[in-house]
């Protein structure tokens, strides 16, 4: 069912019969999600301009899913006694809920949060499934290969674009760097690294480090049983989701002496 994603390099993990449930009860909804994910392309310049936050491309994915019916929803579960609320309710906000005749799917996209957000998502799925509210939970995050190669991809983009200082990056929309960030890059360059290598290494370690949401952190929680027994589909975006096309060359101003 997920062959197209696997062939495209996505990490895929299913738990608690999720694949059987999705294939039988949610084939159209799963196809919607698969096709949207296969279209994800994140230009490296957007990744840098976002400063580690959600890139415009992942925002586009959210909008595309929303338009297909995967909409944000706030669940409120409250105990009542003889119709009187007891005041012990719980709330669960899910980024994307897809309702279908056979049930409801819950989806969270964790592009770059602190890794405890995985615990929140999985525990929410567990509670909502136990109440019969959702049929399965889905999490999309950075895949293992994307995480491992992000530094190299950003470095390659900078080098191919001929970027040798922060000025062009600021023009792309990157937020102003702190003194600490500038100092790290300056010291790395003083030690022999060029700007592309120094900036990429620090940018990725600072913004997309091991304590953020990525595949290894998610897999660790799944192997420990967090979220059980809710049926789960876990998806990791591949390294090819990052487009490293260099910036187009800026045309030089015509010479006053050109005829």
C-alpha cells in the first residue's frame, strides 16, 4: 500500500494493524495523503529562510491537506453525571483530522519541534483511540536520510549558488543572526572552513539537532510502545524532499560602454 512512498525514499513504519485498517477502510484517504507527500519539495533556500521553523513548502502541504478535508480539530472529552458536566474534561487539538464513512484518521506533522511533542501526539492518539474517536493515528516527520544528509545538502546549495557570506541569505528572508551564531561561523572559517561548510554545519546543528523531531526520536518511542494499542502509521520525509537547486544568477548591469 505504501510502495510508492518506500520507492521514493520515505521511511515507513506501521503498528497495530494500521496498514490493514487503512487499506480496507480508508483507501481513498490514504491515497490523498500519499499523493500529497509525493509532491513535497522543499527548496534549500526556503529551509534557510525559515530559520529552522516550518518552511513554506511544509505550510503548502498543510494547506493542500486542509483543502482535501484533513482539517484541524479540537476535541473536548468531558464526563457527565445525569447530564451534568463533572468538570474533569480533557482537550486534544489535532492538526489534521480526516473523517470518512468508516471512521476518522488523525494526522500530525512534526517538521521541527522539540522531540517531546512526539510523546504528546502518541498519547493523544492513544486516548482518542481508546474512546473510539479515531481509527488510526499518523505522524509525518523528517526521515532518517533527510536528517543525516541535511548539512551536506545545505552546504551544496550554498556552494553551487556562490554564496560566500550572509548577505544573500538575508536577502532571501533569513532572520538576523545572533552574535553567538556569527561567532561560530567566523571561528570555523578562521580554522580553514569555507563559508558554505561553516554555515551549514552550525545552522543544522543549531536548528535541526538531535533533540528535535526526526525519525530516530519517533522510532525510539514506537519501539518503547508509546501510543499502543492505537493503530499507527509513521512516515519520514526523504532527503530528496529538499531541492538543492542553486539560486539563479543575477544578471549583471549593462556596461555604459556596451554598444
